[in-house]
């Protein structure tokens, strides 16, 4: 048929006559060259569409086919039709009404709208098969250009991967906005730009999609409008949920745990740290290997799939278990060496002080300030993954070993906690824990509670602790003083070593005066 027509009058006449004769909807998909690609026969009320395969690649591009079908009661496009338009990224969807004697009646059609539009699709146009406008090809080329222009104009991300964040909350959960802000920080650390966020409140999680079908359709549309190839969920997903969501949206889908694993893969520098990350990745992927589909094959090499273990994610379950056993053996050997070092340290009776706290609270900056070191520091989550220790001298020929550790975070994946047991062992041997808190973070109280929960789980709440409120220079001095008094804490600015004097004096008093009283 002529490619300029939405559907040619002879073809419309044919499918309407057949549809009237058999009492069923008939649909055809048409390529941009005017060729019929599919003929679909449904029932009296709807079509059941086949798998059309992957969409065409490129910013703002549609699938390259339009769907035209009959409506036996000459009614407008239904909600199911609009859902198909969004999910399949069709060029256009149209319905030809069938009148009493089988002739074509009203032609209804609509198309997707670019980002920034109030509705996902344009208001339905009502016309006839003999009056179809200025030409379909001119229209669709202009629409794709507009989609591409809106996307490129709205997103100047310098080659960074773009993603949409999704949070589905159920009754009893805390404010989702704070959680999404933290997810955006995690994404930034992983080199991803969050360009949009979707929040849905539900009485319970959908067992298949986590979110509702309507919100899932909205997510699909947003991925197309914003040219996103990645969706990050703010909660952990089951393997079948990842597969189901990826099948609908046709983009890569990862969850919060996988994003954190990716960050750890980027940040680990020592051989032992890389092994720990690979172990955590394998343990995360092992139960998912039995469910591998394109949802997981799309992950390779992108966010959620890089790092020491990325070539191992395609191996079968047996080889994955073998690799896990091998890595655990290597880490056990490293553990023996650490135990020997700690044993020698205890023999010399050198006190151990460990820095703990939420990620990006400023532990490494404080560590550098008091030990005159230069460990890696960056204003991002999980800048520190490898345990670092330095000696710190006090007057009267006294010294301690100060240890910088990986930061904590809410809902840290269990596999990462077990893989990084080296850090946890150092905390268990510490005489004093310095709990470093970012006083300028609006989530300060929640972060303190998260760290306390992790310390309880690790059996470390009975350890001697000093609370350190860092970044005092960022807030009003009166407010900072009140917060220090309220939390029985020491206020410091890790950028100013002089502000740490009272903290070090209290630490010295805690270590040696307490030791003196114990000896008496």
C-alpha cells in the first residue's frame, strides 16, 4: 500500500469486510515502506499481539511499524490499545470502525508524545480512511526528530549512562524520598545519572512486577521518552521479577544490591578486595543463573555487571560454586596472615582504635588529618573499601593503631558483609570505636540508627565508643554545639586538624586511664 497512508482505502475495505463476516477483530502491522508485516486475528473485543522482537535502536526512535485494526462497534481506541502503543513503541496505532454492512467507518488514531508532555499519547484523531492528513511518513519522521531533540536537549550527561530510579513503598516504610536521594548518590558513584524517579505506594508488592501494571506502563513510556536503557529499583528484586520487568520494558533492570556491588567492583584496588567483591558478585548471581534470560544477558559490561567477576557471571552453577570455593580458600589464607599480625600487635599491647560510620561521613578525611596520611578521599559513597591502618603517637611514648574501614549503609547486601569480613574482624579486635557522623546530612539520625543496627548484628554494641560529629564547619555553630551536647559527642572538622585536639585527648584518657584503673 502507499507508505504515505496510515492505511489505504482498499486494504481498510478488505479487513473490514472480513472482520464483519467472521465477527472478530482483524489487525495488520505495516512497515514504513507500506508492506504488511503481520496479519492478526483476535476475538470480538481485542487482538492478541505476537512478539515483535526488539525495538529499533537510537535516541527517540520508534519500532518502525504501525498497527491498524478493526473495531466491530465503530468505537474509539481502548485502554488496551493505548497500552500496546506504549509497550511496543509503535509508530502509531489506529482503529477502523466496521459499520453495519461491513464497510469502513470512522478512523481513530493516536501516537506517543515526547518528554515534558502532560499525557503519554496524543488525543485521538477522528477522521475517515479518505481523509488521513498530510502524509504518514512526513509525520513520523518529524515526530522522531522531536523525540530525539527533547531527549538530547534535556539530557547533557557527557556520555554517562542514564537511568530511571523506581521506589515501590508499602505501609510502614519510611519516607521514600530520602531513600531515593541515597539511591541517586549511589548511582552517581557508579557513574550513572538518574534522570527521573517513579514512586508508587501499594498495600503490598506485586509478586510478578513489584509495581502495578499501570505504573509499569508509565515506566516503559518514560524509558522511551528519556532514552534510558537502565532502570534501578530501590529494593531488592527476585530473579523472576527482574526477568518480567525487563521483558516488558525492554531495558536492563537492576536492584539496589546490584548497584552497590558495581560500586564495590569499581572501588576495590587490593588483590584481597577484588577477591571479596568477586565472591559477593558470584553469591548474588548464583541463585539467578538458573533463571538467566535476556534480562541478565543485557547486564554484561554495563552498570551492575562490571568488575573482577563480570566474565564469571555467564558460567554455569557448577563452575560458579567451584570459583566460590576457590576464592573462599584464598580469603581464608589471607585471614591467617591478618590473625598473625593482630596476634603480634596484642603481644606488644598496642591499643587499636577503629573508625566506623555511615558511608561518606568523612572517616578517611579524619584518618588523614590525625595520622598525616594520604589515603584516597572523595566526596562519594564507598570511596574507601580497603582497610588501612597507621600508627598514631601520643605523649609519654604511647601509641595506638588507627584503622580506617569501609563505610556502612542501610540494607548493605549480606553477601558483601560476609565477603568483607576482614574489616569486621578488625572492628572485633578494636579497643575503642570512633563512630564518625556527618552532622550536615539531613538524614543524620537515620544514619546513626543504621550504624547502630549493624553494630548490634555484629555483636559490637558493647565495645567502648566515642561519637564524633564531623563537618562542623558546614552548619551553624550554636546548632552544632547543641547537637554535640545532645549526642554526647565531639565536634570536629576533619579538614582542620586543630579541631581534633579534644577528641584525641578524650581518646588518650579513655585508653590509658581506663587501663590504669583496670590494673589497680
